[in-house]
């Protein structure tokens, strides 16, 4: 068959994602990387902690999803030839959902049966399966559950190309992915491009996260003899495959959740291979820009089983093999101004030779590396990347829309007399909320919504802060909304005193729940917990039917140890709000902290046990609370029940 690109819909059972949060992410609770210490050599150069962020601002969190599933039609883009069928989900960060080897009638990826969300991403909601594209900031991408622009174009020989792209607001870069299957291609081609249009160096991050089924007798092969890993809050370099007595290349043996970032030598082919006991599986290749590879395993403890059950609908275990720009995910790498980074990835079937199956890791690795190093599919990659350089700058026919922020950025640049970003990419038009802010940029008059309306847009970038500062003593002097946004800018810049002044000015003009939340975050940052709790409780009383506000508000109250306030506020909520598992957990925790262990345990165990929909990766709060209550009530230590065990480490 001739290669085909089809834009269609696919039925998928999914949970409901819910609306974005009404408040910005100002006070992230657990930044794992901030606690790390590094014990590495001077030659390792992994940019320890470079580019870390405390939250997802200006992106909003997705925190109001549920777990009930229903079948719905989701947009799908499908590339197909005689050998492969690749299905993408443009509305979910462009996820490569499945890659079917038509000759063997097998899926090369782990494809979840459902879209079921949990708290593992930069913006909270994340789902397992397929290949996820993570850009810009450390962690699972801001686009994990967001739509990308999708378009079609053709190569000179008529081969159809799927293009997906967006504008990333934190790093202020454009990124695009061009995918195609030529008539005789047995590997999916993925041509990636990130462009920094700015005037300064920016931290950059990219990892392609590939979920593959955890096979009985499965193994990983990668051209490395050492890896970076994390243990006991430290980062170390270890020899592989034997780590603490375990052959990590046979991932079934790995006891606990862990990352291994393989240190691939310069000049070696950039690949990682996953094979089952018969030697069949997935081979991932790239050009040298994508220098690193990684293995992630949930481990073999009960919590590992629990996590994989929680994220799926009982369709088996998986591991992740990943490929990234940096040596690890413990920091970004610097990207120069006015720079484009491009690379080519290929995804296809692997079949190890029979003689390779029984070889130890080192011999199997060397044999496969030599085989790949002389293969046409690998040797042609740099030339294909070069030949498609002009393709990457061609315009494409737009099919589905992403956000309006790229279009908004281009209008800002036009206002400033600057060239548009990536002019070959059609970013559509700004939406109505974005247009209101563009009007402010041109006129200096900022709209002033009712305090009952959730804030429309959160922005980053000096142009917006400077315009607010320029107009705050004039046209916007009595605009509570202008002072609120100036307070946010100051807080994100680390100027707590200025943030407090602006947020208090906003509240003096009109008492509003948004500035109260911001003020609570400022007070918490200053360790003024009583004042933070007072502001947050006042805001909650104004937003009793706003679930995202309540979840964030109760979280901040818990960080302030404001247990009495939580116990006073919780009964005032509607039955619908009180039914939320996370809010119920805060009630249980508050009862425990105020000495009512018996009632706290009864509520925790009610209806088979409380497990909030938004359990965080590695969360120990549930198990820790249960153990504490058991000890207080029985005087004995007890192991955490399976239903509460989500500990990752």
C-alpha cells in the first residue's frame, strides 16, 4: 500500500479530566530535585539542578479529574504503510499511542486500555502508555493533557507527513514534530525541532518517554557501561549491569522504583533496545543530539503493582525506556539564543539473533552495537536529517488547533516591531481572553472582571510586567485585577515584599479570593503560617463550590498545620465538595493531628478505604497516616495495607 496519513477519531475509555484550576500554581509542595545532593566526577557535566522550577506557572494545574471511565471518541492521526501503523493522540500532547508491527501483528509499545489520570506531571494530571514528548521544563510536559496543533504536508515524492507543534510559554520557544512512514520504511521517522528565538540562553529539556510492556524474561540493551542513578537523596554514577547485586538489564529483578540514566560514550550509536525472551521488541534510534537513554522501572514491590493497576484497567505491567537531550533529568541544558536544535528519532521492530539471546549483557550489548553501527537504518539518519531541513520550514495544511498562545506571542512581537516566531507554523488566532490582554498592551487599559469570575489568563514575560508597572499609577491605579497580576509577577520573581504590597492593594480595592490565595502563598514563603492560614481560610469561604480552589486551599492550610481551620471549614462545604477524596483526606489528617485518632481511622477506612483520585507519585501520606493511627490506637506497628501503599522509593 502507498503510505497514508488519516485524521479520524478513535473510541477510548477515559476518565474525565475536568477543568483547569482557577488559581495559579504558586506553592508547589514537593520538588524532589530540590533535595538532591550530587556525588559525581568533574567530567560528568550533567548541569545539576539547572533550570529547576517551583511550579507550573503560567500553566494551570489539572487537579479535578475522576476515575470513572466512559467510552468517548478522541481525535487520532494515523500514519500507515505495509509494515507499520502508528496512532497519535493530538489532543493529549501528541502522544504516540500505539505502533503496530503489521508483519508480526504485535504492538511495539505498551498501550493502555484507558486514559486514566493521576498526579505525576508538571500540571498534575498524567496517564500511562505510548510515547510521551516532554519539552522545556523538567518532568512530564505541560502539554501532557493539552492539545497540539496538527497539520499535514508532503515530501517531494508524495510521502505524507504528520506535523504537530506548539509554543512553549515558560521557555518561550517553538517546537515541532514531523512524522512520516515512507513506502519501504520499517521504522517510524520522527524529526524534532526546537527553536529559541530569544536574546538570552535558556534552560532546555527534552525526553521522549517510551512505555513498553514488562515482559517475562525481558531485557534492555544500551551501548553503555555506566549509569547515573538516584538513591538515599543522592545522585551517583554506577557500573552496569550489576547494581547492588541486581542485573538491571533484566528489569524484572529491580526491587524498587528507580531511574537509570545510561552514559553513552561519544561516537557510539545512540540507541536503546527492549526485547522479550524471544529477542523480539522495540529498537529506538536517534542522531547524536539526543545523547542519553534511560530505564525507568516501578520495581517489584507491592506498591509497584498498585501503581500500575491504579494507572490502568488491569492490562499489565510496563517499563519505560527514554531518550533525552541531557545526560539525566536532574537538570536542563543551556540553549543558546537564536538557535534551532534538530534531531531524528526512529522507532521500529527489533529481533535479536538466536546466538545473542544467551549472551551476558556486555557481549550482547557489543554485538548489537556493532550490528546497528553498520545497518542502513542507522547509517542513513544524519543524511535524512540533512535532506529534510527544508521540509522542516515548509508550511503545512492545518487540520486541528492547539492553544492561541503562539498567535498571541506573534501579535506581541508585531506590536514591538519584531519578527514572528517560526513563521511557517500556523498558530491560528488568539482566543477572546487573550485578545483582552492584547488590547491592554495596545491601550494600557486592563479589563476588570467581577471577583466571582475566575482569572482568565496567567502570563509570563517581561513585556506584560512592564506594561502593568507602567500603567498601575495611571489608568489601572484602581483596578484590583491589575494589582493582582502585578503581585503574581513579583512573587514569581522572588520579591515577596512587592508581591505583598500589590496583593494587599488588590484586596483593598475589592476583597477577592484570588489575591487572598496569592497572599497566602506569599505568607507561607515568609513562614508566616498563621497569617497564611487566615488569608487562605477567608478565600475558601468565598469559593465553596470551586473544587480546584478548595483542593489548593486545603493543601496550603495543611502546610500551615491549620488543622482547626480545616475542621471548621470542611462541614461548611456542599455534599458534592465534601465527597471529594482529597478534601476528605485533609479532614482525616486534621482529626489525627488534633487528637481524634479513632474518628480519623473510622473515616479513613469508610467504604473500603479512602484513596483520593489525585494520588501523587510516591505519595506516602495515606500509608503514613494509617500507620500512625494504628500505632496510636493499638500500640503496635503494622505494615501498610495494599490499598494505601503508593510508596515509590
